[in-house]
């Protein structure tokens, strides 16, 4: 089973094929996902520190818009776990004092 590491925080196993945003949330990371996982809000974005991920999708590029964001981030609601990853999580519900958003569908 792939291992996901949230840099400087925790490492956990995640089933292959599970959406990264759900793997993070189920591991206790209060990641934001304000649009419910439909590639609109970008609050679920993560920086891939290491590990292999598929090429960025057209939906992600459209949502992230800014070339600097496109270069640096991926939308965790659009990524499925395929191998070991180390990530930095951009948005936390607790840090921003807001609800994380509706749970994305599997
Ligand atoms: S873009 Fe909104 S939850 Fe991923």
C-alpha cells in the first residue's frame, strides 16, 4: 500500500486509487476542499515534494489559472494515490477558521 507523508507531520498508508484529498482527510489532516472536489476552489491544493504523479489535467490547469500555481501545486481532489508521495498541504480548516467543505465523492 502506498505511503503518504505530510512533510514534517505524519506518514500513513493510503489505498491505491483513493483520492488524495480523502486519504489526507481520513488520516486526520484537516485539508480544505471547499468546492466538494469538483476542481473549482483550489483550496485542496498540495505541493508534491517527492513521488510520482500523473501529468496535470486540463481541469487542474483551468482551476489553478496562475502559471506559478500550476507549476507548484496539484489539486488533491483530482489526484488518486498511485505510489509513495510526500506533500505539503496548502490550506487547513483549523488554520483558517472555516469549515473544510463538503466531502468529495470517492
Ligand atoms: S478544487 Fe475544490 S476541493 Fe479540490
